[in-house]
C-alpha cells in the first residue's frame, strides 16, 4: 500500500498519548540485554492522531536508535490489521537515542504495533478540534553544538576522516580527538607523524542551531505538540555510563516542555548526522543540562499563530543501489564472514583485531536481521543489489517536515531544505546510515561516508529524486 498520500482538510481534529517501550526490546544499542540494564529514564513512544473525520494520519515518535525498513513494514502491517490505519497514512521516526533499545534482535514488533493500535482506538474517542497551531523557532547559543568531523592537516593523508560519538575527550570549545585517533592509527600500523595531527583537532564544521516547536491548541487547551532538534543523543551512551537505559537528552528536554505546555511532545531529530551537543562530561546530569537548555531555547525566538490548520502526508519510495563492495547475497556475506574470521585469527595487532571484530559484528547483525525479516534490505532486493529508500512529506498547518530514512548530515539537510522548503527529519521509516552531500567528502571516505548502504553518486541522485517527488507533490 506504499507509496500513497493523505490530505486532511480544515477543520482538523487531533489527540495524543504515549506509552513506555522498554518491554518490547531484548537488546540495547550497545548490545546489552535489556533485563541486565537499569532504566534511568523510560524510553517511550509518543502518538499523535490527526483527522478531518473522514481520513486520518498517524504520527509516531519513538525513542529507538535505529528504524530498519523491514521492522517498519511489520509495524505498519500490524497497525493496519489492528486499527485500520493504512501504511501510507503512518509516519514514524526514531529519536536515535544511543542509550535506548534496538529494533532488531528480538524486538516485539507485533506487541508494539498492537499497543499502538490499542491507543489509536482510544484516541478516536477523544479527538478535539484544533483551533490554532502556535509555532516557535528558537536558536541555541553559539558553541552549544559541534560538528564531529575534522580534517588531517596533511592533505595527502586524507581530509575527512573518522569521527567519534562517544570516544571523545571534552575540551572547552573543541573535542580532543588526538588520543583516540592515535590509538586508531596505531592499530592500523600507520605512523601518526605522516598525518600532521597536532595536539588538538579544531572542529569547525557546520551545525544547525535552530530548534522548532509546534503546539496544537483546542478550545479547552493544548492537544499535542511536536518539535525538531539537530544533534546526536550521545551524552549518556552505554559505552560511557554503563548498562543504563534512557532517551538521553531528548527525554529530559521533553519532560520540561511537556510540563510547561501541558501535553505530549513528539521529538524528531533533523540535521544530526555529523553533529552532537558540546557536552562537559558523559553523565545524566549533563544530559539534563543540555535538555534544559534546548527546552528553554524553544521559547526564546520567533513565534507565529496558524489559524484553521489542515494537514497532509505523502510517502514516496525509491530504489537505491548497494555499494559496489557490498556482497549481494547471503552466500556472499557468509564468505566475507569466513574471510574476516580468518584475518582475525591471524592478526597480531590488538587494535586491528578490534576493527575486524566490529566488521564481523555488523555483518552478523545484517544476517540476523535477514532471518527475522526486519533488515534494512529485503533479501530478494539485496541479491539484486538494490533496496528501498522512503521519503515522506508531512505538513501540519504551515509546518513542513520531510522524513528521511537515514541520518542527514548538515550540508545534505541544508540542501534538502533549500530545494524543498521542508525541514528534514532523520531515521524516519528506515535507516540507511549517514547521508553526506558533498561528492569530495564521500570520495575521501571516513566515518559518515563509509557507514552507508548506498552507492555514490548514483545513490544521492536517487535520494534527491525521491525527496523532490515527495515534497513537490505532497504538500498543498
């Protein structure tokens, strides 16, 4: 039933609710069993149901790190069976919290979709007319976000290179990556002197400090709200704080905003692929500080009211080619695994063993997700060397978001906004890895460019074609 579109005319009706999600997962992002972890702040799913009393749009924000396309298909099918919401009327995105659970390895898609259906049925009984939407555009203080990418001074070595979510030592305005980079280079047998790397690596890449909030209001008060931020939730990653589950800074931010406006807040992450908050330390206290800063910043900028709002959702699907070096069959993956395990057995460098071990884990994860039917690529598409990429144009009042099945880096997100007048939202109904824009950046490699399933430049052309089709036809 995909692709498709739904248009809701004024008057618009809405209702919202939430429920905890930890019980539906077995493994966390850092590969710990959920039952072994302490829940510091409960991850949740936030639901917004929109209706014009003839048609409906279902919107869900969920505190998951990833959102594999196969899992989304199962969830959408379950919701359609459970409450009749068509897959083409269902927008879902993850906050990308690194301290939350995985949608792979035992995630209970049936139970999750069943709970959504249960709540949708209840929400239909308490729909309230949306009289107006109050929109806020705030601006975070300069220096509160930082682009993780950096360049080696020696151009011959390569400019864009590996960046790190949780293995960074914090400085006042920069991240001291020297220690981590030197360890990595040593593990590869590379002389650090050839890189020209000094004592500190200045990180001066772009970030988007804007944050957006929209509050739906009815005759009796607020009905629901949604927001968009632009930073990786990595302040309390389990690699730094241990076996603790939470939504990271978005959870603290959400609690503060919900208390102020008196309703549920759906959180979406936008231009976050290569951007993180500049945190002082890795701790829940620091996650709360950053969440508080963002919550307060929503209300400090521009404000406007939209009367008698309507809404629309348009979903488009394109086909992306896999990277040329990716095996295109399960047999190929098995062969690659065998080769990597032989290399692991023969490798003497502890650092390089760790690198190979990570590659083995990623491939094992892909094979396991194939077996569960929740992989980012269907086995039949994978063998053909292609897989689906979804884009979704969501308009509520005058607020336009464009759901993208990956992690948009800043330059890519800016180009999407320039071409479509939509604000990109990442990890929406899929997860194809980082999406970079600049061709030179992709050719030079490094973390973002290598953590993708798609080929370049054909892949990025397909992505923009799908996005353009979705945005130009979706919002009226």
